[in-house]
């Protein structure tokens, strides 16, 4: 809903402890945390703090989570806005939302602005010439975003993080120096990383002794962090429905089955649409 378009979230309880299997990406965003915490250390030497950082990776790999963790680690406000919601708006509304967002953020600096699904507004302008109405809106929103990015000082203490699954689709204007000129890539987790993600999501769960993270990680190749979070919650629901005192391996296997069935259904729908 549009009411949640610009949201200031409380991320103070989200930290790097909640993020697993993204060591390299974490290392890169740690620098942003340092900028936000101690800007003087950098500006004293004449260093320019980046304004925009693009998080690139498949759905569910933790882009939003990582952005929230940056705000949580730095203890700064977190403003979010989702690109896909602009497409449904009347012409001019998107641009004014972007203006409001940056105005709010600058008042609360140091802070993070997070733009999810930036591809929805930042898609290459030559494409999608069919939907002219939606395109006008997209273009005015994108232009406003570019204006805002160029408008604030490099060291104003506002860092804009954006997420996309498709960096190749983005308007090159977004990627120019001083805008989103830094890219951080997130990949689907490998075996070891999936095990680490299971560890994070099993923390609050009551498990029996049969549960083996390594085994479950081996059963879930190609799964994203979001899929694994889903499995853990689904397993807990299954065990609860069965009135069990603890969650066991069979609950996890049933949960994996369900998630796989859901993923298959989704990919069928996607292939029907194409
Ligand atoms: P999308 O592109 O679909 O918006 P995303 O990359 O932003 O996805 P998130 O929304 O961050 O993915 O992930 C959804 C949820 O999945 C997180 O809130 C978290 O519970 C879990 N998750 C995803 N990746 C990880 C990870 N690396 N470590 C721990 N949990 C993860």
C-alpha cells in the first residue's frame, strides 16, 4: 500500500549477527557502517564518502536484510521505499515522494535510505516503450532521484543503498560517478553458507537431537536465504500442529517438500506468463 511507501523502520535490533553466508558483502558494507559512525575519520583526510551503493543479487539473498543490518550496526535511522510501488502511481506523485524522502532523510542524517527494487523505476529508458503512461511516471521519478543524488553533498551523512536483481537492466545514468557507482554482489548460498543461514534461523527454535544442519544444507541446493528462513518457520509450524515438544528432522524434510512444491508452482506460473 502507498501508506507504507516511505517507512522509517526501527532496525536497532538487526545486526550482522542476523546475516549469514555473506562474508564478502558484509566486509564491504562494514566500511559504510564506519563512515556513518565516524565520518570525521574519513573526511579529515579528504576522503569522499560514497553516496550510493547498489546491492545486486537474486531474490531472497538478503539485500534488504543487509541494508537493515548496516543501519542497525551504525545505530542510524533507516528509510525505505520500494521502486515497484511507483509504477502504479499518478504522474508526479513518485517524484514528490522521492523529494519528501530525501528531505526527511537529510534532516535525520546520518542515516540510510534504502530503495528496494530500484529496477522498477531505474529501468533503461529505451525499453518498455509500450506502457507510455507508466513510463512517464517512471521517468519523472527516476529524474527526481537523479536530481536528489546529485543535489546533496558527498559527505552529508546520507547513504543511499539500493537493491536490484537485474543490474544489467538499469539506466546507465544511475550508475554514473556520484550516484550508484559502487556495486556489491550477493549470490545464492553454497553448502557452507546455507548451513550458516540455518544456524541463524534455528536460534529461536526448540530442536530435537536428530536435527543436523549440515544434512539440511545438503538437501537444499539452489535455495536462497529467504527459502531457508521459510523452511525453518514451516518446520516449526508443522511440529506445533503435530503437538510435538521439539522440532525434528522429519518436520524439516516435510517443510522442504512444501517449499519445493511451492517453488515449482511459482516457476510454472512464470513460464506460462512468458
Ligand atoms: P528480494 O530481492 O526478494 O527483495 P532480498 O535479497 O532483499 O530479496 P531479504 O528480503 O533480505 O532478501 O530476505 C528475506 C528474508 O530471508 C530475511 O529477512 C531473512 O530472514 C532471510 N535471509 C535472506 N538472506 C539471508 C542471509 N544471508 N542470512 C540470514 N537470513 C537471510
